[in-house]
C-alpha cells in the first residue's frame, strides 16, 4: 500500500535522536530494529568503513502519530555526505508499482537534480532520489520486482 514518510539524516547521532523520539512517541523500532552499516553488503564504489563507522545507523524506522513513519540514517562527512541543517530531511514516497514510481520520479526531478537514479537496491526495493526545482528532497521506494 502506498504511503508517505519522513526521512531524516544525521551526521553521527541518529541512534541518539531516535532513542529520544522513541521516548517522546513510544513504540518500538520497526522490523529488525536499528540496522548498522556493518550489516550492509559491500557496495561497488563505496569507500571502506572504519571500525567506528561500521557501528553507525544505516536505517531505523519508528511509527509515530497516525502510523506515520519517521525514518533515519547516519550520513557522516567522512563517507562522502555533506549535511547541513535544511538538507537533512527527505519526503519518502513508498509507491506500489514501478510505473508509478518512474512517473513520479521523472515529474519531480524535471528541472531539478537527480541525486540517485532509480535502481534495484540490496534491500530489495527499486530506489532513487532527487531534489525538485524548488529544493525539496524526495526519495522513492518501490517493492515491486521488475
């Protein structure tokens, strides 16, 4: 079922932030809980991870008000990310079909910037991201297989 969620990026304190959000909203982390970079299979072109970076959060999800999902990950500068207040929030669209995902991706990225082209990912989803012409950051996830 299609849904919209909010995705937050932090430099190195995602676990601290989400532990705080959990104390405010209650509930438990979704799925397998906090996923770490060490749990991720090697990716082509990804720089080697230091021992410290392997413990950072690659993904966490917490259901908050009305079933809205708050998701997040660490995005430290030494891994090639350049975060600042304002560029660390994405609107995440969980779309039911690849056709609709592609339609939305192309429409929202027109006259904007594709930050990650739509591709199959190791976690099983068809994923991509862009910044629209107004500077809003979008992420697209589709579980439908090709």
